[in-house]
């Protein structure tokens, strides 16, 4: 069998810098974003109008309904 020639070292791809487009305090935020979800939305957690998690279900102890 013929041996394949080793591949040369590929250059390391750099991540594109992404900045927040949100508005805080009347000015554009402009912070650099590192979280994948923030980068996809182009909004940092402080500027994003949607809450980012923590929608925990809370079970409240209740009295049973009488007669059932």
C-alpha cells in the first residue's frame, strides 16, 4: 500500500469578533460577546429583552380540594 503524504498544519481559524447591538442608557452598548447564544442574537444578556433561562417550574404545596 502506498502511504499518504502527511497534511501540512492547517492555519488556526480565528473567531470573528461580535459586538452587542443593544442600547443601554440611551447609548449603543458595543460590548464584545463571547457566549454562543449572545453571539447568535447579537445581544448581550443585559440588553436582550428575552430572559435567558431560569424558567424553573415551582410546585406549590396546596390543600386538596374538598369532595374530590
